[in-house]
């Protein structure tokens, strides 16, 4: 084995543009199961770092590291803004969820989570099923979103919060939260995206749907009478509202000039590729619902749920996401700034209060 080059390590990790104030980065490899993963703990000021595990076939390990760093920071802000006594962390597993993932791989991941002694608590994310989390839970107690830790699958609560956030965004921009007759482009039809589409259809919205997985599109066409476009054209649709529910960085210098919708409000994490993209949206008159504010329902469910309880408390706090977004929108208007900057300020104010 070649000796580790300290300067190369420093350049790849410590000088990474997303490194910021991360407290701990763990690189994981398990030969027997094929596990290759990165666990990033961003901040534990408010409590243990809670954040999901994503399984995705990243082209390069550097892409996986960037995703882990950005997502873990987003979880710090999401948990702080949601009023939870939890820090932020994230894990990414470099694998194709449909071809490479196995129960042995997820159990191996659970063993590595357990070695962090509770500083990181994992949960479900893109490419991970409730069954996968049950496998993780066989090797560690530091896991949420399982049948033994409360309400199980958190995705219905993520979808509920996103739907309420869309309604709040519509109220702010169009003067009414009613979605009947509104044209909505939903990009990404996984567990969350499909449920958001269902709620939109039930509210009378005219749906245009897209996903890189063709069977998911067919399912939505059958269920909702939707129209379909290619996933890379979802942002171009002549719609009132664009709902990105796939991967991050979809709002960027290439896509923003092509967006026709007046509102962008969806479940995807880290939708803005750079901070400048939020400013570009504002200049175009496109109203953006900060992703970690609108998609907090899942983390609320796994943070607050307790075995044997109903979901009343979780639903109440998830429905309040609409109120949180309204406060963000109103403050952004007063301060003549972008909604995501206001959301950051509100999260940072809570972190500063707790740190004093």
C-alpha cells in the first residue's frame, strides 16, 4: 500500500470548499460487503448529529465527499430551524441502490455508525428503504426511522411538510394557498416526490412529472392523469410552481435562466449550487422556499416520535413548516434579501443562543 501523502490529504479534505467548520469526517470501507462510505458530522452544538444515509453511484469519491459535506451542514441548519435539540450530520454510501446495495452492506454501515458512540445518528435518505434501516438497526442503536424507534418511514412526513410549504409559498406569491388549477412541475418521483404529487393532485393541481426511472413516471401518469417531460427539462415547464424532489444543485447558472415558474418549492436537499444562485432567482422574480426549511418533516418525525405514541405531535410540528416559511418570506421582504439567507440567519441565531 502506498504511503498517505499528507499534502494530498490536506488538499482533498481540509482545503475542500465545503469543509467549513465540520467536526468529524469518517471514511469507511468494508471489504466483505463492498461498503464504501463517508460519514460527516458538521456540528453538535445543539445535540448529537442527526442526518440520513444516502446510497448513490457517485462517479468519483470526490463527488461523494462534496455531497456529504454539503448535506451534513444542511442538516445542522435544518435541525436548528426546526427547533430540534440535534446537530447535523450525513452519511453517503457509494453504490447503486438497485444493483449494489445489500443487507450485509447496510449492517456493515451500522457497525461503523456504532463506533461513533452516538455522536452521529443515522436515518433513511435517497436510495435507502425502511428495510435497509432495519438492517442498520441490527448493528447499532444510533438509528431512527425504524419500527422500534417510533413511526418508521419518515418520507410521508417530509412530503406533508413540503406540501404545506408549497401552499405557504403560493399564498405569499399568488395571494392564495389554493392549488386548484395551478400547473405544477414535479421533478423526482421517489417516496417523497410521489407523495407530494399525490397531495398536489388531490388539491386540484395540473401535474407535469419527471424522473430518471421510467416506471415511476408511468405510475404517476396512471395515478394522477399527469403529463410527462424528461427529468432534465422539468425546470423548463411553463408552470406556476416547480417542485424539485430529486438530487441537489439543480438550481444553477444553466437552469435558472430557463425556469418559467414563479415559485420553486421542493424536497430536494441543497438545491442551490452556489449562494449566487439564490440571488439570481430573486433577480428573476422567482420565489424560492429554502430546502432545509420546507423538507424538515422527515427529521421532525424521527426526532420526536416515540414507540407507542400516535403521530399527532409530529403532524402538528410538521404542519407548522408553512408558518415557518411565512415568517422567512416576510422577513426576507423586510430586509430586501433572499429567503435562504434569512433561513440561515434564523438557524445561526439559534446556534449562537445555545452556544452562549
